[in-house]
């Protein structure tokens, strides 16, 4: 049996696109070349990898088993290429990142922008999704690094503490914004209507973990898949929400939302960086990780961590000391 790298690349392209035609377009080769490569690959493996449904190709059980194995081979080849082509003092290449919602929308864009200003030949691809999906992408080796809010427990994934964030309760602003509203975790939670993140979200996971038995039987009127959707729903008066301080600090400062002080529970949470233990660590990956950890090393006592408006200045300050 002599499977080629080109056959694996074509197999992956067909899986990603679901069609021979689209795979051929993406690879800039003919449809017949794609079809022939698939036929040869299936013959070498002793059976089909796809179910043909009209013009679409769906992985069968053999294909689903073969997919992660082929990705691992292609991933190692890409790692080898990166390792062999890095030059001293210069960083170039592409980093594939995945981040859960808060980090991906409110933290990493600042870090990436500053890092690219220092290393203009580096390109970033970043996906934003919930923690469960991020974990799956890391396991599939589809990305290099993950930045998540929820816990990840997988023996094949390395989990490193990054920095701490805090979840805060928010409600629609009232005219009397100067008075402090307090919510006692033991008595007041069931008085409110709740607008929550969807199951699988790191924010939802931490919220339930922190509140423990007090989270039972809450009046959840909405479960939304995006932080901004929750902020808008709360601002419109749909109920109370619980989100990262990173995501709501500007809205609170500008009077669009009002914070409720939660009495009886510490809502601080740890943010994490995750990566596959078997994935080769390139110099570019290590450089970007070192840059990210500057944030956690200088974050003690610096309130600007919770303000995106001051965040970029902090990163620039830290990078100048490196």
C-alpha cells in the first residue's frame, strides 16, 4: 500500500467541502483528478470512505475513523515544514487559533494586532466558538492553540492557567443608577428573570459551578449564543444576565447597563490556554505564547485588564519591556 500526501490532502478537501466539484475548485485541479485520487485511496484502504448522497459525499464509519489519522499525518508534515523554515530573529508563518467568546471577541484582537505590528510576516486565523467546540478542534488538530473560559479535562490536551477574569451580574439601567443593587445568592436569585449563555459556553459552565445548588430552578427566559445578544436583551429589559467584566465594563461606564453586586460568592474565574500535547511546538508558537503570558505576569493590581479601552496600551507597555 502506497498512500501519498496528495491523496490525503484531496481527501481532507473533499471532507471540508462535501463535494468533488468544490474540492477541485479549492485545490485548483480538475474534478477527474479529485475523483481518481479518491478511488485510488479507497482501493488502497480496501473499501469506501464516503456515502454518496446525490452530489454530496458524507463520511461513512470507515471515513470517520480514517479522518483523524489523516489529519495527524498532515499536521505533522505542516509542523515539520514550519520547524525547518524558521529563521533566527524572524518569525513568519500562520498560527491557527480558537477562542471562546469572551477571549476571542474582547482580548485576543488586541494581542494579535500588537503582535503583528512586531512580526508583520505572521498571519493569524482565529475561530470564535464555545469551550466545548474549542476542545474538539484542539483534539482534531485543526488549530494550534486554544484560549478558553471553561474547564477542559482531556489527558491529551495541555491546559495552562492564563489570567483571571470576573463574572458580573448586569441589569437594565434605571434612572437611579447611583444606588447600588445587591443580590444575595442565598435568597435573591429566584426573584429575577435570567438571560443566559447557551449550554457548552464557558461562561454558563462557570456560572453554574460557582452558584452550585443555588442555581437550581432559576427562571431562565432566554439562552443566547452570543455575548452581545445577551447585553442587548438585558438592555431591553428582558432580565438579568451574567457576563465577563471584560465584555460589559464599557456599557456599565456609559450607563447602558447597571451592575448588580452579588453577595455570598466569589465570581472570579481562571482563563486557560490549551494545546494538543502531541503537537510540535514551533518557535512561532512559543513566541506568541510568551507574548500572551506577558499579560498574566503584569496583571496583578492593574485594573486596565478589565477595560478594552486601556488593554492595548497595557500590552504595548509589557512588550516594550520584553
